[in-house]
C-alpha cells in the first residue's frame, strides 16, 4: 500500500515537472469592412521544475476552436436527371472554425485514448450522437471536407516549431469568413502519445465600426434596418440612373 502511494506521488510529481507557458501575438481580432483574414502567432515555452526520468521526446499540439453550433448536412442524389436533396442529418454540435497543429505527425504525438479523452482531432471535436442514421460518420466527414475547402477546418501536421523541447511556436491563419465569438485555444504537451500538461486561453473575434453598428441594427431593430436598406437601394438606383443619363449626353 505504501509503495503504491509513493508511486502515485512520484508520477504526479513527474506530470507537474513540465508545464506550458503560453503567449499570443494577438488575443483580439477585429472584423472590419476590408477584413480578409488574420494570422495568429501562438508561441510558448516548456517550464521544467525538475528532471524527468522518461527519455521519450516531448511533443506539442495546439487547437483553435470557433463558436460551436448545430450544423445541417444534406446528401444529394440524382433523381430523374436532376440533383436533389435526399437525406439530411443535423450534427449536434460542430465548431465554426477548427485548426489543429502538431509538432510531428498526429499519429506519433497523440494516442487514440487521449484523443477520445481530450477531443483533439477534428472528427472528435464534432459532436454527433443524436443523428438517427447508420452512417453518421459519412456526414461528419462530409462536413469536415466542406469546411476544410472553405479554410474553416485545418490540419497542420508538423507546423509547430519545437526547439530543443523548450520553445515552440506556430501560426494559424484565420480566414475572412469568420463569425464572431470566443475562439478557444488549447495547447497540449505530450510524451509517448499521453498528455502531460495542457493550457487554455481564448481569442476574441468581434465586429467593429460600421459593421458592428449594422449587425446590432439588423438583429435588434429589424424594421429600421429594413427601411434603411430600402432607402440606400433607392438612392443607389437614382445615382446610377443619373450617372448613366449624364454619360449619354
């Protein structure tokens, strides 16, 4: 019993012997009229409080996850010469944006068990337990493929520079089609596929300026927003007509 207790205390001390110290180049992203994306530099270091007997190399995994919401995935099939929606599955919860970067191939830095426990890989970050179909995984893969094509889901294997198992850094590109919200950032320190430490922070993405004013007006006062949109359309139409008439003279 005493030996078991000593062993547990020793393992706990080893797990705390290496900790993550994190930094961000920017913890806020402002969406403006000319916003075309943003690059976030994520960097940090491994703080060591003591020697670790395990000789297995350390690895780093970083994930950035956008606001989560249900997502509808539809399956199209050819019927009578045209493509129509035949089936639809609602994914319970999926991040609007998800990037996972690693310091080595993900199969080398993360075990299947830890992936299940921590929900690190893209398929594990998507929750779809309530779908009433047999091939839920196919719809999940379709969602990943579609959003990856839009730059919203990214797998960046080997994209983390990890110098002498002490300093690490990587760059995550946020695309232009972001939605507002808190983008949760997680950093995992692994050894032998097992997580030995983790760190969490957040990046705030917000509309600013005229975009913020129009967004609030559309959602909080739809009638004035509609009238304003109509007025702008009338003025734009009149201006285009006047300009065309001036060119014909």
